[in-house]
């Protein structure tokens, strides 16, 4: 597969993620698909690490997703193995056997139980995953485990991505400083339904698995579930949150505990940063697009409307061509089939309103709207005039680059 130019929306610099006590990792080259670059990641966690996860709701989940769902109720994690290039999706019993062989191999190499080993795969659907190539690398990767090579980890899991995606922040729990690090991959086949392509978040907080699960689900709903690139939900969507428990805070049993307010805020912040980086790396993307919907019947309704706009090829190509065709936004609101008052509908492009009383405003500034669409940070706001629901969704424009990337994805 040909390499593609780095997205013009890529960050100018990357954060330096600090080590997290109780977490180590290493990357390596399995050789199953890519040449000359690491394509697998192993992470090892200290005993007692708790885990939470959210996964695709696709009816065609990959074998690694099924494995993670099966072991997640145990609430404990000692290892994570990720490969890029082959998704291990729609591979029947062979896919299940690959998963078991990988988990068993990691358990033997790292000295833990197979049901404490989490797995994730990304890449081409329908190809058998050669687990033996992953397992063969495990002893070497165990010897190379380190706590400070987050950039290497982020790069090893990429497929059509053009840049790595990382975020970090700190917060307080009971006066103890807690660190949250995250990295993810995703560029195409992005319309998350409970998660995103692959995302891994690690914290040194001490939190019970049930509490962690509630925190992750809420944060995913405000971050990765507010993201779409092309409207296609992956068969492999996985977000895992690991808590090593080394920060020394008092564990709290309820996600809603007020003593976890800072942690909730920062966890959502880190995951939202990662989600926006995925939008910035949308296949062929030239512009980041933020869509805010207000005045909806409910927050859920607002999100449906926002996604209808964000997923519209007509809206996305208009943005790509800097054609401020607000009529396409009207169309997208209407096709969502969600409650909206045509005569109260207000559309804003950038900082200026476009519509009023069911028609275009007489003072609509077409030149301003066009100039705004020519920029790399496009903002569209819509008030549908029927309630108090609101939502924000991030997406990107749709360019010929999307076709170029996906037309030769398997070559």
C-alpha cells in the first residue's frame, strides 16, 4: 500500500507523554504485512491493574473484539497485544484460533493468565491473522519493555493514518496527582458506535473496574462518539482504559462521586483531544469541521442531526470546494427525520448567521461564508428551534484524496 502525505491538519508538535507507574511497552515488526516499520505493540501492566472497555456495536465484530468482550467482566488486565495490517475480522474459526494462540503466547511470555491479555487488530478484513508471527516476537519484546516510548507505541498501530495521535493530562483525586495518557489510531471507516477505531488510555489512578467502566462509557459518549469521518462504523472499534493503581489515591466506588469530578473532566478532555486528532487525519482531509447543534428535542436528537450534517457527502464536498452552499445544510437537517422547526431554523457559518424566519437573511454575507470555508478550521452551528438539546460533532471535508487512499488500500 502506498504511503500518503502527512495531513495538513497534523499538529506542529507532539506532547511528551510521561511514564505511568505500572505500565511498560515495546513495539516490533511481525512482517505480516508492512515492511520496514513496527506493526505490533505489547503492553504489560502491574498486577492489580483494572480495565474498562467499549466496543463496536457492529453486527460483524472481529475476533479480537469478541475476545475482549468475553474477558472484560473479569475486570483485570496484565497485558495488551495490538497488531496493524490485518484486522482478523470475518475469519471464522481460524480467527478465533489466532486470538487464542496470541493470548496464550502472551500469557506464557509475560507470566500471566490468558484471560488477562487484551487484544486488538486493525487492517484488512477477511485475511487470516498469522498468530505465529506475533507470538514469535513476544520474547524479544518482553526484553525490550520500557515505560517511556509512547510515540513508538502510537506509531506501531497505524494503518492509513498519516500521523500518530497522543494526548496527556494530569488531575487530582483526594489530593493525589493522577496522570492520564492516551493514544489512538483512526483515519477512515470512522463513525464510532460506542468507541473509535483503536484507542488505549492508561492512568495510574486506583479505581475499581466497575467505576472505571462507568467513567469510560461517559467519556466516550462525549468524545469518540462525537466523531465521524465517512459514516462507516468499523468492525474493530475498541477503546480500552487501564488503571494501574499506583497513584496512591483512595479508590471510589461510584463514577458519579464528586471526588472524581476532576478525573472525569480530564479523562473526557484527553479522549476528546484524541477524537479531534482522528478527524484531523481523516483520509484525504484538508479541513477540520466542527458542527454544533442546539435547540433540539433532546441531546440524542441533536447528535443525530449533527451526524446527518457531518456525514453528508454534499455538505462535505461543498466544504472541500469552499462552496458555502448552506442549502445543503438545510437538506441534511431535514433528512435526519428529527424534530426541527423550518421557520425557526438558524444556521451560522463561522460567526455570522445565514438564515432567519425560514429563509436566507437579507444581510447574509456570502463572501464571509466562502472565506470561512476556505480556511482549515470550519465551524457550523445550527439551532433547530424545538427544545434544549445540544450536541457537538467533529468531522472533516471529503476530497479526492479519500478516493485515492481507499482505491488502493489492499495494494
